[in-house]
C-alpha cells in the first residue's frame, strides 16, 4: 500500500464531515470498549452502520479503491477501501504498521497497560508469544472439560424456565468467563467484572478520561490473587505453566482476555438470534458442533464486535506524488464495511454459516472478525469453544424470538444489531 503507484486521494472537507457525522460519531456514541445500551438501541433503530458503509462506498466510487487520506487538525489517517490494501496492512503488521495505534493505546491503557496489543517493539514480540503459548494450551482436554462443566452449570438457570433476555444471558456468560479465565474459585468474584467494566467505561473516552489508578490497582491485585492460587483453574492454569520474561506481566495479559470475552457473549447472543430465525440452520447446529462454530463466526462477520482494526504506520513514507506521510499515521479498517462488501461477497447481507466450512471465508482476507496476520486473535479457538458450548446447551430448548428484530431470511440483514433488547421465549 505505502509503495502503491498512484497518488493518494485526499478527502475534501465535506467528505470529512460526512465521515465524522455518519461514520465516526455513531461508532463512538455506542462505545468502542464497552457498549452503551441506549446508544446501541438507537444506532440499530437507525441502522447507522449502513450510513457509514454508504459514505465509504460513495468515496470509493469517486476517488477509486486506493486508501483515502483524511486529515483533521492533529491527526492524519488512511481509510482503507480495498480488500487488497486491507490484506497488505494486516500482513505487514509489526513491520510497516503497529497494532499500538494512538487511539487504541489511549482506550485500552485504562485497564490493560502492558497488554500485547498496545505494545511496540521487542516487548510486543514477547507479550504476543506469551499470549499464544498460554492460549494454545486451551486445546488440551483439561481445559475443554473445565469449560464444558462451567457452561453446563452456569446455563442451568437459563434452561430452568422463564424468557431469555440479554441481562440473563450476559450474567450467565460472565460467570463462565470468570471460571474459564481465572478458575472456578473466581466464579462469584463479581467485583472483578465490575472493576473491569468501570475501567472499560473510562476507555470509551480515550485520553479524555482521567486514569483511575486505584481501581486499576485493585483489579490487578484481585486478578493476581486468582492467578497465584496453589492450584489455579481455567486459563490461569495455562498462565502458571507459561514462562514469562521480565517484560511480560501475565496479569496485564489476562485483563485483555477478560475484556475480549465480553465480545464473545454479544456474538453468541446474536448467533442465537439468527438461529431462532433460521430453523433449518438451527436444526443442523443442534446436531453438528462444527456447524455451530461456523454460526458463531458468521454472527461475528455480520456484526463484528471489533468495530474497526486500527494500525499506525511505523515509519515516515514518501509517496510517488511526493507527499510525505508521517510515522504514526493512523490506518483504519472498518470491519462492517469489508464484511458486507456486496461487490466481493455474494452472501454479504445474509446468514451464511457455510462460508466458514467451504473455504470461502478463509480465502477473503477482508473478512476478519478475529483479524488476520501477525496480530490475529490468539483467543479465537477459546471463544469458539466457549460460545459453541454455551449455545449447544441453550439449543436444548426450542427458543423463539420474542422481540421484533429483523434477523430472518426475508430480506437483507440490517448492518447494525441491537443485542440488548433481543428476547426469546419457549412458550
Ligand atoms: C468474540 C470475541 C473476540 C473477538 C471478536 C476478538 C477479536 C480480536 C481482534 C480483531 C484482534 C486483533 C486486533 C488487531 O488486529 O488490532 C484480537 C486480538 C487479540 N485477542 Fe481477541 N477477540 C475475541 C476474544 C478474545 C479472547 C476471549 C481472548 C483471550 C482469551 C482474546 C485474546 C486476544 C489477544 C491476546 C489479542 C492481541 C493479539 C496481539 O496483540 O497480537 N481475544 N482479537
């Protein structure tokens, strides 16, 4: 991308206003680190992601598929518009592009300073390696068993009766997350979830919110206590078994896991929404765990919980037209734009779990709910295991939609989804 032949197209001020008002503002309003339910509801009612996608489509039509240069006072950014550029940026992560983008660092530092994703250089390589090595151990039968047991027990109250709301689903899923990440002894440590969510709320404001050092110290201390138990369970056991260099604070890495698992709950709940509107696929998902995992992935494609993948350039680059892009230029991959690109994806706006089984999704680098390349999510398999186990338990009952979401096959699926008001009944 940086060495592409053509001059960079530059967004005019009207483009910048449209991008800000129709794309950026609704995204920020919903909360990039923790969702604000009222704003999510409003965004879904207006289908604001569709606005953002239309703006990007229009820019691509006018300026061509190359990355679009957007400048506002104090910040320069490249907005990616083609799948080829997206691939290049994801592949060249850790070389020409860093994951430690300025805004991402500001948002995530509130609760996970020292996390791999917001680290640069040699320390990043060590932290990434630690995450990979620890999370790989989750493929072991001991973890699969621990995860399935936690899921079976925590979903009991949901199966025992009553309708299903996001609040009930989320409460049960959070119980699983604490057990799966920190061990069964952390099951009732709701304070840890509360601290995490308060600090995530601060993260929604990036550098505009002051750092709450005391809350963060309490979060880290509570986490450390679980990791330091004589026989830690869940992923804490993998943490114990993974050597950490001086540059790796395992507590900080675990904060990312606790945070990122929340996206898994949203994706799983929306997957249930899709399945209750697609009986044929639901029947297959009940019988086939691999297909159920594909449904979880497909929910993440349709409504990516990572709203955008952000990078900063690592070095100054001189373009063929003589323009110099400073190091630290932001690069933006808008997930909902690429995941619903009807020019490339015939299945763009419909529920198509089969694309995750027949190689089509794998072949498309621009379909990247768990990112791709050197920063690809090392927690992907853990998420798929947890969410598919959770849904498999729930699918033992015949849930029907009890809210009016347009999740059926009758028309294109909306670009924006509201998980918070989605309800189900068995009555
Ligand atoms: C549905 C849930 C999840 C989604 C959609 C997701 C997605 C992602 C994405 C898109 C990235 C890369 C961001 C980038 O390229 O800038 C990422 C990174 C990461 N994810 Fe996940 N993730 C999820 C859950 C998890 C969980 C549960 C864990 C751990 C147990 C985890 C661990 C990580 C780590 C450690 C990184 C940083 C990788 C790096 O710095 O190279 N994720 N995830």
